[in-house]
């Protein structure tokens, strides 16, 4: 699956896919976050697979974490 957004809000046009990948996924902080938190290693007994989160999963999880953290800080306790 291609990386289709630089900020999680706007989807890039097909013409700008390479630019979108470079700016959206390859930033220093974001690529480190993806490597540390968004790669899953799974095995079926014979082969091992590396699974990388898609762009929409990455942005959705980060928004959910930020929303939960804000709810805890405000004392609301609703994530």
C-alpha cells in the first residue's frame, strides 16, 4: 500500500506519490516512530513476515493516543 498523506488529513494525488512518501513517511521523527512502534513480526510456523502499518492506520492510532492522553490530563477519563 502506498503512503498517501503527509499529515493524515489530506490525501495526495497519484502524480505526487513519491513526494508524498518522502515528506509523509521519511521524516526523521516519523520514520523512527514507525520503526519502533508500527512494525509487527509474525510467523506461520515456517516463514516469518514483517507487517508495516498503512498510512491511515498510523495516523489514526496517533490521533487516538493524543485524544486519550488529553482526556487523562483534563481529568475527563474519556478517551
